[in-house]
């Protein structure tokens, strides 16, 4: 599990929380891992907690309700000056993400945050 301290750099829209609640009711506890690109773009991937091994270099961005949100350390370096907002849009989720097949999917939006000098 990640040795990095948890941050408070993620939030979710009411629509994302509703979809997350639906998925948790069906699958039990889950986590998000922010994809760094490739096949599923840069979508937040939603996995059953018991099926995903968090890497030693993954950074915990924060928690949405009881759901932790992680990102790889290398991707965090690119996005460290942003706060992420998990939202929902029409479409299909990532191939292995639990939002797949629901005709709506999670999407990450971001805002630039102020950093101390």
C-alpha cells in the first residue's frame, strides 16, 4: 500500500456520488485510480477494493465519502498543482472500470490550485 500521506485534492459532483453509490450497492467497497492515459484516456477508473493492488508509488489524493482516490506518483507530478473533480458524463466507462456498461461514465475535471512558495 502507498506510503505517501493522503492529500485533500479530490472532490465529486452530486451526479458522481450518485453513480458511485449505485456501484457500491452492487459491488461493495471500491476505489478510484486515476488513469494516466493510454487505452482509457485519463478517466478515473473504479475498481472493487479487493481486486486492485495499490502500488508503493501511488499517491492517495483523498477520499470521496468512504472511497479512496489514488494516482500514480509520476502522474501526480504532472497534476500536483490541480485539484481533481470526479464528474459523470454520458458514454461508456473504461473497459475494466465498474462504470462500464451503464451508459454514463466517470470523468475527471480539474482546477488549478494555489501552491505555497
